[in-house]
C-alpha cells in the first residue's frame, strides 16, 4: 500500500475471504481500525455477510445491494 500512502489516500477498505478490514493513514503508515473515519455511522461489520449472501447473484447485484444498504444510513 505504499503508493496509496504517497498519494495521501486517507482510508483503504480491503475485502478478502469474507473479511473486511479498514486501514487508516496515520503518520504515513496504514493502521488497521475497527471503524471508518469517512463513514463512522456505517455498521461495517454487517458488510461481509451482506456481500456473501449475494455473491451468487454477481457483482452488479452486490453493488446494488451494498448501495441500498448504505443509503439506509444517510
């Protein structure tokens, strides 16, 4: 992730094997965090199960589902 830190990307979300990890840029290094700084009100722990439930429906369906889910919080 060094290129992202050089660009100053403040937050990175990584989803792998059913786990979502959030990294926040702090003093030039990415540090794993439990909560998003950009979307602090989102219950991100719900995302992995939501994605996995819709995985068989394809990427477009997952994007739509996640977008609809997020809209409920804004």
